[in-house]
């Protein structure tokens, strides 16, 4: 269904993606034309409506190609979940076009004041991945009664601050956006976690936190595979034989990937009722192993390969930086 060949680059080109922070334009176009951001979207809206484990496999493989690529697909595809909480007219307007990428932030760092048929929105939201090619943004804002709602912002109504101070994940275009007295119609507001009557995709009955943890886990395991692959190539170039520890790390990554898919299949099969289902505890127990994997990788790889593997101009170093920064996401704290 998905063709990964267009994401292939030679080593110098791939290193430039890491260091320059620019995703190739051909990759961006293929993400749109191949429907990568629509894997978790209703078929009636032009999506693939993949079962959870199949969607996670897409996230894994894209992250295994390159960390920033995988993170873009993770966050962009994950936004398809919101279609299940939107009124049908809004979901159709936002998701039906051929080119769709919904960026945004989960933080409630804005405010919305009711003004007749509109909301007046102000705020700043950090960590909006894919902001360079977003077709819409979703943001959370506090209301005057102390509650909050989620709003859809057209890209022409936001200010994008293209500053990324971190040493990794440079090609994710994860930027800060700002809204100043933006008028948003009531029809562009929704509440995450509601189940709209027109939807029949079981995934939308999984609570959002559990869904996000599944997606983050698949991406992190893909990044771990990417890193280990670069390490393996480094060892081959240096004529160093992989030892048991490296093989064990590789096997552990594959084992936990299979466990993730098994859990995803079990959870997905339970999503048959109209109520929201949580898998938070099960996913947390599984992902605690991934945290340990990320923490152990640096120490064991240095012991196996020596410090030279962490030269800044090497692919293993760049892939490691992506993995470790992604592992600091708040869902993994």
C-alpha cells in the first residue's frame, strides 16, 4: 500500500537532512500524494482507516528511514484522530482536500472569548510539527467559564515563529504559532474525545492519550532501528564485528515492536462499543521498556564502537540525537 522507495537518499544527502534541517521537497510532495497523513482518517473523508497496528507499522517504518520524517508522519497522521470528534461538516472541510496536514499543539496556552457567533482567540502554542506545510492548525484555548475547547485555525490566520533551538529533530518544522485577536466561527470549535454519530471507525473510540502513546512508541522504536542500522554500517566500515550486546539491542527492539503491535491488535478488537476505551495502563507498562532502551543505547554503543561513533558529522550521531530528543516528549517522562 505504501511505497517507501521515494524516501531513499545517499549518505551525504541524508546527513544534510539531519544537519541542515530541511526535508527534501520530493519527500514532502510524496507525503501528500501517498496519503501518509491520512492513514488514521475515515474512508468517507478520503482516508485509509487503517487498523491501529497497521498504522503503527507505517509510523515505525518512516521513523526507521529518518527521525524527522517519522515524527512528521506520526504527528500529521495522528491528527486524523480529531476527525472523529469534529462535526461532519467541519471534518469534511478540513480533511477532504487531497493535500492535508493538520499541525498543532496539545497545550492549553490560549484564551477564547465569546463574541456573538464568533470566538476571539489569542495565544501562543509551542511544538507545532509540520508547520511549514500545514493546511490547518488545531489549538486548545481556555474559555471564560474555566473550561477549554479545541479550535481549528487556518494557516493564514496565525503567525509562525520559525525558531528551533534544539540540536536534533531539525527537519520536523516544529515551530511556535501565535494568534492575535483571531475571529473563529463556532463551527470551527470542537471537543476532543466526543464520538460523532456519523463515524464508524473503531479507532475513534480509543481515548486520545492511549492513542498518542501508541503512536509515539512506534516512532521511537523506528528511530531506535534507524540508529542501530547506522551503527551496524559504521561497524562494517570500521571492520568491527558486532558483539552480543549489539545483537541483543537489535533483537529487543524487534521484540518490543511485536509486543506493541500485539497490544494494539488486542485493544483495537475491543473498540466495538460507543464508549471511549482507555488502554493507558497497558501502554505505559510497555513503553517503560522503551525508555530504558533509549537510556541504555548511548552507554552500550560507546562501549562497543568507541567515542568516534559520536562525531557530529556521522549518521549514527545524528540519528542518536533525534532518538534521545524524541524520547524526552512529555508522554515518556
